[in-house]
C-alpha cells in the first residue's frame, strides 16, 4: 500500500516539476469544463460530487476515450481530469503514517491510468515529434521505471534520433542517443541509431587515413563526436595534431602478472592502476591519514556499506562492453570460489554478496556487521563478467593475466622490443571517456639497473622503485624525487608452521632475534649507513596507529644474546634439521641479504651445538607464487601490505580450513593460537577508535611474543620524476592513480 501511494505521489509530482502550477482541484473542474467539448461537462460535475470519485473518474474517462480516436486536445483534457482526481484522492484519503488505507489502491489505479494515458498520448504524436519531445521531457522525471510511460518516452526519443539520421543530421542523432543512454538501462530500438553512428564514424576514420593532417583532424574530430569510443581514433588524432605523447617508465623488472588475483611484484601492483578500477579509491593526503573517493561508484555511501550503491553509466571495458552491476557481482563470485588463489573470508565473514535487480547500474552491498572503516572492505578491483566472448571462469586465469580486459585509462598490449630492449606497452583505452581524456597516449615500461648505462636518449620520464644506491646518479641526470612517505609494505620471512621444527616458538623467536636488520640494510640496501629504509619490529608499518610503543614492543628486535639463549633451549627438542629459504630472483640486494640471513641462522644454531643446514633458493616470480599457494617452503622472503587494517589482519591469520589450505589467505598455516584469534575477533567488531587501537597494540605485542612470521624491514619505494613530466602530487602507493592529469613537455 505504501509503495502504491509513493508511486501515485510521484506521478502527481510531474505537474509541479513541469511548472509552478499544481493540477486543478476536483471541485474546480466544472468551471474549466465550460470551454471543453460538451461530453466532458457532465463527467466532471458527477465526479466532483461523488464519494466514489476515483472509480467514477476511471470508468467515465475510459468511456469517453473509447468513443472515438482521441486527438491531442482530448488527451490533454483527460490528463487534467485524472490528475485532479489523483490530487483529491491523495488529499482526501490521507491517513496517519503506516496506517492501512484500503482506498490507497484506488489512488494507485488512478496513477497507473494517468501514466498509461500519457504513454498513449506520446505514441499518438508520431507526426508531431517536437510536441512529443516536449511532453517526454516533462514526464520523464516521474515516470515509473518499469512502466509504459518510460517505454513510450524511449520510443519517442528513438523516433527523434532516427528522423535525425534520415536527414543526415548525425550530430543531432548523437545528442539523442546520449540522452537515451543517460536515462535508460536498455536502449531497445535505439540500437539502430547506435549502429548507424558507429558505421558513419568508422567511414570517416577510414577516409582520414588518406588525408593530409588538417583535413584528417577535421574528419577524426567529427568521427569522435559521432562515436566517442571509436577504437584508436583518439591516438590517430593526437598523431595528426602532433600531440601524441609516450611516457617512458624505468622499472626494476617488467610487470608479469596483470590480473588483480595474480599481481605479485610492486610493479605488477602499480600497473593495476592503469588497467582496472575499484568502487572506491583510497588516497593518502599529506595533511591526514586517508580518505576515500568514488571511482566506479557515483558517490560515497552515507552509512558505510549498508545499502544500495549506484555506479557510473559512462564506464566501458576495453573490449567495448559497458560495465554494469553484473560485473560487480561476478567479481565477488570469482573471489568467493572455493579454490580461488589468494581467497579470503571477505564474502563469507564481512560482506554479503552483491545483489542487483532490474537496474543494471545499482546494486546492494552490505556489511554483515559494523566495521570501524567499512569502505576498507570494498578495496577490490572489478573484473569483467565476460572475456573473449565467454564468461570469465577464474580470477587467476592465465590468459587473462597476460592480456587483461579492464576499465581503466589504459590497456596492456604485452611486451614488445624496441632497439633490442623489451618494453611492457600500455595503450590508451579508447573506451574510457571519463574526464579528463589522458594526454599521455602510450606508456612503455623498460627494465634497468644502472641509469648511466641503461637509460636511452631521451631519458625515461619516470623511475619507479629506484635502488637507493642509484639516487645520486639519477639526481645528477636532473631527476627529482617525490617524498617517499612511509611505506605500508613490510618485508618478512614467512614461516611455514606445517614444518614441525618451525612450529616451535623458541625456534621462531631465536631466528627473529638473531637477525641484525640495521646491519643488513646498511650492507645491502642503503647508500649511507642508517639512512633511508627502516627496520621492522612487527607486521604493522612503523609509526602506524596500530603499532605498540616501547616498552610494549622493543624498537629493534635484534638481540643476539637472547637469540642464543633461545637456540640453546631448542637443543632439547631436536639436534638436526635442514631448512630452505626461498626468495624472489632478480634483485641482487635481496639475494645477498637472504644468503647472509641463511648463513647467520646456521651460525646461531651451530653455536648451540645443533646441526642445521639452510639453503637460500632464488625463484622466479611465478614459481615463488606457486610455492606460497602450495605451501611448498620452510622460510620465504615476501611482503605484506597494510596489515594494520583489521580486516586484512584477520584474513592473514584466518584459521578456517578454507584459509589454511592451498591458495587461501593464511599461507603461514598458523591456526592454533587461541589468544590471537580472541584478539582478532575483538578488532574486527570494534568501532570505537581508542578501544580498537588498544586491541591492535595488544595484537602487535602478542605477535612479538609468538613470532608467527619474522618481520625484517620496510624499503622505501623511491619514485623520481624527470623535469619534462608534469604531474599532480604523486602517491608512491599508487603512482598512476591520477595519470589522466599528467602532461609531458617536449
């Protein structure tokens, strides 16, 4: 009943939205009828005095409309009568909120009949398109989403667009199609307009290929006006104008896995910003902690994730299909697959699976329980439902990772060679029309290790993750470093708790306390002693709000005397064991540091009269990922990011079988610490900051005592910019976040 009254009120509201004048009062209709055709006079006099005026109005209006084919004047009079009756019904039958109103269905019937009348009126005006368009503009805001009036408006606008095509007014047809796409989820017969405009644009693009620059520019600009998502047209136009810009980026290693599910290296993760979008983007302004901005979502939800979210209508996949709420739901289903790589309990414990209805651009996303930072749970990349004509079956699909389809400003073309040097090539996504259109049309990433030997001329515009030892050389070449800030990434030794030896707290703490992190950083990562980079004293970044201050947790974990004492305790449990220490190949700094750590472990336990072997093994990125997924390691050098987010932390130590088995989020296999899981239960339920901070600090202290993983250090992510590149403030955590705003000077 309430929905019926709301619907009736919306239809009634069309009057006030169209003009300042409301529909006439029912009692005023007899006076107005003096200028109407004679048949309407008795109707309005009888209706105005009748207690059952709704039913009489419906019957008498239908009778008059069926008597003869209605003209525009007849429709106009019938609309006035129905609107006046609806106004009177809403006023006369008004009741207390939530009260049951038996007669409210009569108001709903009036509203439905009024909408049907308007639809019929529009359809009768095929020969007077201007009048039909004016009425459609007036009624669209209050037309029921699934009602006949919206269907009639779509038909009206479709006829307007087709008429424009017939007279070769392609610009007018484009404007009409834009309007249709802005207001309707399915464009129906307007597909013909869409097809005709695309074919006209393609013809202009083909003609431009044989024209001189000036004429080609004119033809391409017209083509893009008619079909803004015309593949490669923006790039061709930029070349003719002389404004095509290629951004050259120097990276320590080329990205290999460009699917959110398989991205592993820091460069892989940075490159995701070029190809994919999230619902909400997190930013870290210099003045305060963090903030969220809508990316695919239209707005930030008022009450966290507690209801309906509307997404943008102007976002398309690089394959040409429109991004809809079905893609959001499919992403969630892929993440929730029982054998998904890196799967978490996000959709089991934190969020309800997205629900979408008839509206392709709105869906429901709801937290299962309150969170201190609810939008943190929605920081996942959105994947397409379809890939290469078929439904995407897995988030870690190998072909998808090599040639992904995304909605971001660029699309990945793979690795190409230029003068013998391999480059990872990203081309502007011609389907991305969000403003501003990127001035950079192509991005090429090249590997390097020594700036003076490896850099081409002209030099790269941007250097990502530069080794500290190379900064001086880069600055001499004119590069300026952006403020690296505090890294959210902690490098650690993952410990496989499925190995009986490493299940011992004494062994793990002995390993952790024996590592001289400052000395290792000085020898292998720093250009100057104790300058740049930071040791880690936990899984939370240093200076995080969640980190426990001293003396709760020592500032430095290195304590060789205590490590030796713990190693001697281990002697009673076992006298011989061998370990492997696996690490990512390709970085000489990591190689030498891991080899020194392995040698130090051997020395520590040999001094305690325990025979031990530790073999440092380099692995390619793909093989290292497989070792983590299959739990095929003893110790493994890797990174974790933003574990001071309570949800991420809970996933990392999730003791459910789904998380601890192959591919799950708890690759450590640490699942028998009752105190830790009691603390994690508190932090994921807590919404008051002081209590949350106290609980997180308690977690930090507890992890220091149990050492389920061995924290090592935080390496600064050095980003250096050439003077020829103009950018807004860059965030090292998401360097390409605002790439649309970048400018390259010649």
